[in-house]
């Protein structure tokens, strides 16, 4: 064991650059493609902290083998395609434009948090919903609660949530690491109505009587500071907004922008301006295209050709590696 460790240390010393990269692996409906319903992305810090950004409709359940170790689950908002009101029937089933999915009445977010005993990083309003669903899944009588502190070591002993809202900062540190991965909740110019199918029948009926939607406070994006220096902006669904320049670029200095496209938030129209003039990242990853963007892994539609920074598609099950400056060094 000692010799193996020493050999590994030597190997790391020989390739310090590779050891310091953040690994980013989208998991969608069809391996090798970027499909219409794809949103979920796994991030792995060089210290081993691993998290899932929006479980979405992209996992088969909380034990989807592609997940592996998951220390934290990020939830951007309550739309069914993010909190996960449906789950994959099976990986690769259905078409890339319309993957085969079945209901997930507890939400895929709660399924993954429960299966992995993970930390949920989201607002307190949305956490309340997931707390209840995780309790339903566990059925243990031990309610899920907020984590005791805003900085935790992972893995945590029991599933808990971040207790932060807009502007709040939560830190997760791997055992033995000097530094943690820092999560800041940022604004997203969107809405946060919950998928009705996730509510109780009584609540659904009440809402229906008034033609109402139930919102869970503001929807959010994230700025994640990794231990190698990489600063990733995870936009979630959002319209273009001014803080992309002042808060996300000027203050946080995001070097990688992970951007959700789609017709409703409007980034098909405003995305080039948002990225070139406001965010100015070193690299861009596109996801949430709401159409089958690739066929055989190749881009079908002309997508955001006006973006100046190198832009990559969130191809399912392809791992990209980014250095501390936001440059893709492998897998792009
Ligand atoms: Zn949405
Ligand atoms: Zn969406």
C-alpha cells in the first residue's frame, strides 16, 4: 500500500497539471449525444469533492450507476425538467429528441440526495420541499434538516441542506484537503413554479381552482470556486441580466460559463451578447438545448457561432477537464 501510494505521488508529481483539473461529466439520456432533455452534469474537484448539478430527468433513480460518489446535489429551480418530476426509463431508451421517461413522484433530486446521503445546495424555500420528499423516501422518522454549519466536510454523516439563499456561500471540503469547494447562490432571471405532479392532490386541486402556480421563492444559478482556481458560473434557466457583468464576471471572475439555452429564457437570441459582452469567460459549455442538438455526437444545428470564447457541448458521458484558468485541457 505504501509503495502504491508513493508511486501514485510520484505520478502526480510528474503530471501536476492533470492532477489539478476539474472533471466535468454531463449525464443525459443518450450516451455520446446532447439531447433535448439533457441538463444533469457531474463536477469533480481535484480534491475529490463530487457534486451533481440539477438531477433533472436524466437519472434512472438515485442509484443510477453513472452517478458514482455524489457528495452534494445542486438544485436551481422547481421546474419539472430540473427538480426531476420524471426519470429515465432506461439509459438510451426513446429518441434523443424525446427520451423515454416515467414519473418520479418524489423528484429525482430527493432520490439522489436520499440514496447518496448528500448535501443539498439550494435556497431554504426549495430545501423545505426536498426535506419532506427525502423523509418520504427514507421513511425513517429522522427528518432531513439543514446542515449544522455553512462549511462541512464531505461525506456528511446524514443528508442535510445548505441553509443559504441568494448571495449565501456554502463550502464543502474533502477529508484531508486544505481547501474546500465554495458554492455561492446567484440570481437567475427566471420563474420558480413547481411541477404540479410533485404536489399533493389537495394542493393540486386548490391551485387548479384559481388557475394558479405555486412558486418556491426565487430560482437560482450558482458560482462554484474549485480548489484549482477554476470559477464556474452555472446559469440555470435565465434571461440575460446585468449582474452577469457586475456580479458574476467583475466580482466572482467566473472563467467557465455553463449556459442553459432554450427558447423561453431567450438565450438563443441574447446569448452571444450575454457571453461576449457581459460574462467574458475563458470557455463555455452549452446544455439545456430543448432539441436534439447532436447526431452521432456531431452538432446538428448551427449553435451560437457568434460566441468568441471556445464553446463546448455538454455531451452525455464525455468527461471534459478544465484547468484553473477555465481552459479545457482534455476531453473537449
Ligand atoms: Zn425553468
Ligand atoms: Zn429548464
